[in-house]
C-alpha cells in the first residue's frame, strides 16, 4: 500500500536548556527555537535585533537574570516576535502555549522595544525590587496577545516590587490579557 505524506519544515537555531553568558547578539537570518528554557546569566546581555522570531516550547521559560535588549522596529515585519513553537492548527492560536518572560530580581536595564509576545501563560513577569539603580525592564510599543486564561494568569505581572522597576510606554494588551501588580508600584507612561 502506498501513502503519500506531505510535510513542511524550516531550518532554525535550536537551543536546549541554554545559559547565555557574556555579551551575545543573535542574528535574524533564522528563527530560534527554545526547548527546556533559556536563561540570561546575571552578568550577561542578550541582544535580539529587529525581525527576529523566537519560538518557545511549553517547558521553555525565558529567564532573565542579567539584561535582555530587544530592538524591534515599528514596521510589522521588523518587530521581534516571541510565541509558542506549536504552529499547527489548532495550537497556533491557543493561549498558554509557553511560560513567558521572567525578569528576576538580579535583572537590570532590560528593554523590550516593538516586541510581540503571543500566547504565553504569563507573558511578562517582573520579580522583586531592583538590586541596582536601573529598573528591571522598560517596554516601548509592545504587544501582549492571547495570554492564558488559566489559574493566576497575567499579561504583564509584577511581584514584590517597591519602586519603579517597570516602565511601559503605549503597551497594547489584547485578547483578555490583564495587568496585575502586587504592591502596585509600576508606572505605565501615557503618551506625551
């Protein structure tokens, strides 16, 4: 018996349980697929240029102990996209497909500019007060879309904050995503 199968694939950078150390800059020639998690070490900086696509598996949070710098641009094709690695129907549009981006207490000076964060359980989490004079995270023109509606979800979440650890300019939070802060000390900047 003869059965004809049809399959599509794409080349990518595959990272499994990776720890970023030093100053690392990714390129945007191929997408990145993260399995098991990615951690930016406390003394490291990961720079992601415009147009980069990052696909994260269900067991793959992005943990930032150092600095994450995402430099997308206004053009739709030049934004940096973080989303689940499940692109088949019906999974491509299901919320909660990957854990999210966690800026932990030692993170500092991170910036997300023109980033799209899709279908995460908790899209962006900022944890604990800053250890230095820099805020954990500054967000500019970012889109958080289709986060999970499971137990304790949030599109943008702050935990145990006590200062200005998070600054967001013109965030767009879609599809039921919510903003939750314990000890509400974050500030969302209004456009001038």
